[in-house]
């Protein structure tokens, strides 16, 4: 399966990249980075560090949009100042690509569409790059089979405001543009990703598997530990972004349902909230599949095994 990963590394983005790069079922055509957890310059540098760590400097990493289409800049809170838990990863030897993430998205998807193929676009950060690409070249919608995104919050409530999840809040207009694009979207909202909880016992299991990447991954995850048992039911931090890649590999670990999803763009208290019409009160056709059930033991078994093999 050919994919592009659009991301803002970010600790959990880094773990998601490592999972994708360790998975032979997946061909990562490009990693397009965007401002989000940290500024664009850092997400780009972090992306290059991760592909080098994975021993895959052949996978090109690009720098993308510097901030949201509209509205204030919102930064991530949990990945440390540099975005990767205080730069635990070595400097990258991967090339410094000059092309912009938006151009790369358009070029790859157009070339697939011209050959009658389609690409899966995974987004692990704010939707800015993809929204700009779709606005510039709406035709690319035909070259995307689905957009699989870590984004949104429904019954779980938000993580950056009472109602908004970070990736949507950081560019709510872009998120709405993507949801309106006509391309099927699969959403991994907080309702699902809070179940992907890296508890101390699970991190100890990862460390016990040995190897350089497993240890570095365990260090990153430990740094990222939100330790908010009141919210998650147990100690630990949720590994949001790797759920996107795990879904491509093992969709049977996930459950959810289709709905029409819109982003609140006018609310004062609820700006950036994802509103799901699960009972079709509006009569609008579903534009997304919203996942809210995770087989957490199955997810961690897959993730830890692949990291140990990386
Ligand atoms: C999302 O926000 C970021 O901080 C994480 O990388 C994840 O993509 C969770 O709300
Ligand atoms: Ca992210």
C-alpha cells in the first residue's frame, strides 16, 4: 500500500513513523511535515532524524506550512521544546529536501491519479498542508483513496480546550476543508486514542525486548508520559498517532461507525470541536468513519513487535 505521512513530529508522530517504516506492507512515498507540536523548522528536522534512526534515509522528508490558514498559532504541549523529548535522537544524515510539502503532496497524488492509482494520505498533525493542496489542485481528490487521520474528539471531550482536540484546534478551517473534500476520511479521535495508553507495564515490556530503537522509543514515550490517571483510568500517556498506521495494518483491531462530521468554526467556547451527526439528524451523508473502539492489547502487541524488529 502506497502512503504519504503528513505529520508534526512530535513524540507520538515519531513512533508512528517508526511503525510505518518497519512495516513491509507499507510503502512510504514521502513524509511531509507541517507546523504543529513545534514550529515547521523543527518538525522538518525531527522528521529527518526519525527516518535516519529507522535506517531509511531513502524516504524523503519535506518541510511544510508554517502555521494555520486562519486563527492563532497553537503549539503542542507534551513533546518538549524541541518536539522530541529534548532531542533524544541523533542529528540526521538524511538529505535536506528543498521542495515544499504541499507541492510534494500534489505531485505524488497527481502522478498516481494519472496512472489510475490512488494513494492513502495519513495525517498526524494539523491539516494545513493537505487543505492547501486540495485547494490548489482539487483534482487530487481523485488520486486519494482515503485520508486516515488522528484528529478530533467527540464524547471524550478535548485535550486543548474543553471540546477541541489539538490537531483540529491548531487549524480548524483546514480540518473542515478536508472533511468537505469528498474523499473518505477515517478519524482516530481522542475517544479512540485514549485507549492506546502506554502504561508503565507496557513501556517496561517494550524495554524488555532489547535493541537500540526500542530503548530510544521507550525513552521518548516515558518523556511524553502525561500521567493523568484521572483522565485515562490508569497512569501513562496515550500514543495517539501510531493508531493511524496500526489501522492500515490491522483494521480488525478497530471499531467505529460512519457519520457526517463538521468542525465548529464560529463557537467561542467550542471553536475547533468536531461535531458528529451519528443519528443522521441533518440528513447529510456520512463524510467520515469515526473510530472509537480499540483492541489495546492487540495494538501494543503489533506496535512493540514492529519496533523491536525495526
Ligand atoms: C495530537 O496532538 C499532538 O500533540 C500529538 O502528536 C497528536 O497528533 C493529539 O491531540
Ligand atoms: Ca502529531
